[in-house]
C-alpha cells in the first residue's frame, strides 16, 4: 500500500499558500536592517513569510552592550486580517491591527492599537530597496509623540 503522506501534503498546500499570500502586504520587510546612527550590531531582522507568519527580532547595542531588544510577529489573525505582535524586552505581547489608509503605498504598513499606552501606532515604510523607515507614534502623558528610525539593509548573519 502506498503512503498517503504525499496526498496529505498536497492537500495542505493551498492553505499554506493562502496564509503566505495574506502576508504579501508586508513581505517587503523581510531581511536584516541595521539602525542608522546606532552601534554596530544594532539590527532588526524579519524572516520571510511562511505558514501565515513573519517573525522579527531587534536589538540595540550601546558601548558593546545590549540596551534594548524585542521580539515581533506579523501574522494572520483569526479574522483573516494581519496583526503585528510586539514583545519589547520580552514582556507580555501587545497586538496592533493592520490598517489600510487612503492613498497608502504598497510599501507602507501601518498597525494600530488605540487602547495601548504609547505607542498606539507602528509604521514601516520601504523608502528605497535598501532603506526602511520605522516610526512609532501616539499620545504619551497627553502629548503627541513620535520616534523615527532609519534602517539600512545589511547582510544577515
């Protein structure tokens, strides 16, 4: 009797493809990015989409020591929409929903969580093939605040 494994694998290919396609709006984020103006080794890395998930991680170095790090995910939520999940310093995860703005370019991703403390919005924009603009923004202590970062494409280790 022949194995049913090849048929089972083929049966799941459309689902896996659909999950990967759902990440198409953010697939351009995949790669390694060095934060401009930071110590060498300060990087943000995004794995390419697979199985409905992109995994990311970031670390910031100062004087040869890690001063900040975070784990990130972009995945398809149960409602079929993209969510960005952030865990700064490994703390509890916070979810931000993908929002499509009028006139938004295909190389821009905006994620929002109005109920979260700062930030309430996370924005990534591919400024050029080798330059990623990242921004967090929102209200902190009643004042509008934003923090911009420029990341340059680098070789992944």
